C-alpha cells in the first residue's frame, strides 16, 4: 500500500503551489460567473436589506 | 428569502402561524461590559510594556518583566477585548438575522467560561507558564478549556441557525461561521503538545515544521479572529447605523469567498528568508499580495454603503468610528501585502515596522469597529439615551490622534532600525557594528509611541465613563425586545422547506442561494476551503524529506541545556531575540566571530527544537550564533544587570536567576517527553538525566569561578541558562555533513 509521504512526494512543492493558484482562479471564476452579471440584482437587493428588516430599531 | 413568485404563498403561511420571540440581550450586555473591562486591562498592560522599552526600570522581575507581560498584552487584547466584542456582536446580530434565541444555559457557560480562561491567562502568563508560541502561549490545560468553551459557543450558534425563522443566511453570518470553524481548526492543530507537567508541555512539532504551523496559526488568528468576525460585524452594524443596505451584496459574496480561500495560504510570509523552504515562503507572498484585492473590495463596499449619508458622518460618532475603522482596514490590508513582498520584508522583518502594522490593524480597524458598535448598541441595550454625544466625539478624536502618533513613531523606528542593521561604511564594514547603537537610537520613538498609546487609552477611558453614565440612567427593569416572527423553519416542517428548495431548483435559483438555505452544506464547504488550503501547504512541508536536510553535527540538548532552554521560554526571551540568521551579508557579518562571518541558519539545525524559538522581533540581537561569543561570567552579569555589560540596554534584569534553585527532579521527565517526541536521547541520558545535569552544572560553575564569578551558582537557574546560551549555534560551527532527508 502506498504511503502518504510517497503520495505527497510524487509532486514537487512548486507543483503544489501552481495547483493552488489554479484552484483559486477556478473558485474565483465560478463565483464571478454566478454573481458577476445583473441577472441576480433583484435577489441581491433583497438579501442586502436583511439587517434593515430584522425587526430591530 | 424566497423568490417573489413564492412570496405570496409564504406570506399567507406566515400570517396564519406567526409567533413571538424575545431576544436575549442579557448575554450581549455581559459580553459588551467584558469587552470594555478587558480592553482597558489589555491596553494598560500594553502601555506598561511600551514604557518598559523606553525605560527598563519599569520591569519588576520575576513576574512583571517585558518577556512575561507582552504575551499577556497580546492575549488580552486579542482574546479578551476583541474576543468578547466578537461574542457581543455575534449574539446581538445573529439573534436578529436568524430570528432565533440562543440557549440560555450555553450562553452562561460560554460567558463565564471565557472570562475564567482570560483570568487564568492573566495569572499564568506572569508566572512564566507559556508554550512560547505567539498568541498561543497559554498552556495545555487552558487550551483544553478554550476548546470546550469554543465548542459551547459553536453549539449555541448553530442551535440558533437550526432554530431560525429566516431561511436566508445573511453575509455577516457566513463570516461568523467561517470564524467559528477555522479558529477551532487552528487552535487544535497548533496546540498539539505532550504535557511534561501541569503547566509545562512541548509542541509535537519541531523547528521548521513548528514554525510553519505556528505562523499558519498566527496569521490566520489575525484573519479569523481580528478580520472575518469584524467584517461580519461591519456587514451588520454599518447598514444599521447608516440606515441603508450594504452597497453591493454581490461584492460581499466575492469578498467572502476570496478571503476565506486566500487568507489561509498567506502565513509563510512571516518566515521569509528563514530556514523555511523557499517554495513555501514564495507561496505565502503570492497569496498575500492576492489578498489585497478582496480586502479592498470589502473596504470599498463598506465605505460606499455610506453613499448619500456622508453628511451624517460629521455629526454621528458611530459613523465616525466606522468610517475610520474601515479606512484603517484598507490601510492595514495594503500594508500587509506590501510587507509580505520579500524585498520589503528583508528590511521590515524583526523591526518595529511590524508593530506599527499590527497596531494600525488592531487599534484602528478592530478597536474602532468595536467602539462604533458599542456606541450604537449602548442606548439600545440599556434602553436609554447615550449620556454624551460630545464625549463620544472626544473619544473618537483622542483615539484617532493617538493611533496616528503611535503608528508614525513605530514606522520611523522600524525603518530606522532596518536601515541601521544593514548599513555598511565606505570600506565595507558594518556602520553600526554594536547592536546597542540601533537600540538606543529608537528610545525617543518608544517614548512617542507610549504617548500615542496613552492618548488612545485616554479615549477609551472617556468612552467607558460615558457608557457608565449612560448605564446609570437605565430603567429599573429592562424590557425584553419582542418580535413577531414566522414559524421556525425546522418546526414548519422540513418537508415544506424541502419543497421550497425544490421549487428554487426548478426555477434555477442561484446555487449559492440554495447553499445559504442549507447551513450544514455551507459550513462543510467553508471547512473544505480552509482544510484543503492548509493541507496543500502543510503536508508537503511535513512529508517531503528534502525540505529539512539533516545535519549530522546537530545533536540533542543536554538535560541541563534543555532545562536552560525552558528558562529561556519561561522568561519570554523570544519576544525580543530571534534565533534565525537570514542569508544576508549584514547578518552573517554582524553575528560572526573572530573576524569570520557566521553561517546563516539552516532547516536541519532546529530538528530538536520543540518548540522553535525563531522569534519575530529583534529588540535585542539575534542569538542563533551566541554560543561561545562570551564567557560565562559576562553572561551571568548580563542576566543579573544587563546595563552592567551593555550600557543603554533596555533588557530587563533577572536577578532571581542567581537565587532560584534548579528543580532537578523535573529534568528527567522533560528529557523523557522529548524522547517521546523523537529526540534521540541515549539510555544514559534517559536513565541519568539529573546526574548528567548536575555534572554539567558543576563544571560550568567551576569555570565561572575561575573567571572571577561568584561561588555557589552550581544549582541555580542561571547556570542552566548559561549552558543553553553557550550551546546556541555550537553544533553548526562544527563541520557540516548534509545528507538526504530522513
């Protein structure tokens, strides 16, 4: 059975760093894609008002 | 929240089954009072240690020296002042955003448990009980108590989420969830230790790996205690105070996910040019620079929320505090990435520039957000008018001027210090070869810093007076805020909720909205983001052997040196001395010996250092190559009265080291615990640790006497500390044999 240290050593530290950046760009792009446009404007407007409509003064 | 098309149906349901609940503001009042009390204590200790650096006569050994009080200051302001403020904000805003009440018993356990922990910290740190890891100094029994109380808080919070009447989780709650989850992870993994006594333990990590874990924790403590909860606070209280919604909800989503994803990677920027492998350091720098963007997104979102309300800023102290607090957030999150750039860090690291940066963030961002929130909450919690708006405004201006003086003084000190350390004269010699020159030059700036800090605390005093006077006009009995709410989502049938979600799915409602309606999944995703990022950085550092090449000449500390190291830890020497020579010519020359430059620090040197002692500040010189530089008598005199050997030194005196006896019986236990951690002590060391320690102490004491030192030091703490100091860098001065990772 392959050991965890062998598995981790299969990549160089630089490759881990590159993978990290790719992961971030992917997450960022996904959030931007979903939220970047105006089609959610009404929904966002509604959410933004939550603290003002929380029954408090 | 549901789609407008569904609103009518839901509204009908709500109208027929409305309930009333009462918010629990008792817990908010308690945490707010604790915030102000501990804030005053923590900041006064901060002022005291600032004065100690300007005039070392204010050190009173053994309990009230800089090394023991500085952790008390940092822990008090982070966990007591900021911590209690976070809890006040969370309990107030979450009840209203979720339309749910916390569980009274858990709230009580949370409050009193947290105050007991802070009290324990205030007692144990001056006594010298410390793990010697910045912001994680508290020893293992207190760490366990923190875990229990934090879990209590988490259960109480998630119980509110479960019992909520509002389906949508507002963005402030996401920040709270991220904080609760991440702080738990950080706390557990950075504090993994093996106890060697009731208040003594050794980190399971050593050297480079311990450093990486510590700054993964340290940086993210800044992120998930001093940043994300306060962003949650901002997203709730700023719209309330401005009476308008947040500028861009879309931007807040981007802000949240970018921050949670990026922050966790940035820790290694605290270790540039150290023995940490370069890939980890560079990774930390890149992510730190990236962090600038979401941080400024959040700042812009906050400031633009005030569009159309700027005229009110001039007259409303709450908005004043918020505007300046958010501006400090922007400044600190610009300065942070700047300091993480390696070439800037080469100058700034170990200097007072970091102190300026940290205090810009804590006094400016955290402090002002807390004060803004406090002034907004106080009339509502005490159900009366604020005693004096003028005093609140005076508090604002006093504190603002105080911060500016503080930060400018420390910028000047830091840059002066960094430039002096690296200055060479025309013929290539260090321009300031005596480290003391770089210390005495800073003393006027230390006075200025203390003045700025005193102003800030004066402002706090004015604030506390104002709040006490407000509290005195409270009603005899508080009215409990009561609101009419829809039925509990859980009670209103999971099936109905499921139908809503299904309709949402059919209508292709945004996936994020659906996550927000499913807090468990949302929490899991946040956890995954944090854990995956952590593992990417930590696993290679632990498991790829080439990260820490072994050095054959590096051997475990002798039993006496190990105990001497524990004294170094107990006295908090790491607060002012680093043990890390960076690969810079000015450092290798400065810390060289006999005209030869020193070796810069290598990862393999620290494999037996549980915990690592690299430090983060050089108020005094680096000690990585201290062994053999001075004789034993010089060291003894220096510990007894630093100014007798180093005129102008700001180091505290430690006369008790010459009178306190070594507790020989603890040494074998400590050697055995180290052995459990993998330090290769042989059978002789394991079986005869105390007699080995006695022998070495006797030899050193005899040497001390031949140097003209006092007699009878063979069983005193000072001899153990001298043994440790003489060992520092000793192994690396031997011939080095670098092998493969093992």
